[in-house]
């Protein structure tokens, strides 16, 4: 196996329901409901999903929501900006957790 993530696995996603069909059905119902047009449009939801995919570093999701974002009318500039938003939030989250390190270090060195 040359790569851990294989793009050919994405179309096989439904196989995860093979041994737990009821859970798979419930997941799909929820998933479909989440991405329906609502207070946010499908385009905005695809961009959010693309940003989250980068934050959680899921290559399958990155592929799927790059495609979905394009299909819903986003352009590369908007998609790149969404990725930068995810990067800023993820970076900020790392920095704020640095306060835990500082508190622990201060406690140890006191």
C-alpha cells in the first residue's frame, strides 16, 4: 500500500453500514438533514464542511467538500479563505491551550 489514505475508498463509504445497517440509516438521515437548505444555504454549508475537513485533517472530506463547494457555486478564492478561517481557529485553539502549559509550569516552578 503506497498511501494510507486511498481516494478509491471514498466511494466505498457506504460499506460502513454493512454490519450496522440501522446505525448507518440513522447516520444518513441525520447527515442529509444537516445539509438541507435552512438558515444557511447549501453553498455556505459546503464551505463550512470544507473548513472543518481541513481542521480535522480528513483527506476524504477535503476531496468531497472541495467538489461540493465547487458544485454549489463557490470559487477557489472563497474556498481558500474558508481554509484560512479554519487555520486561524485551529492555531488560536493551540495558543489558548498554551495557557495550560504556562499554569502548569508556574505551579511546578513555584
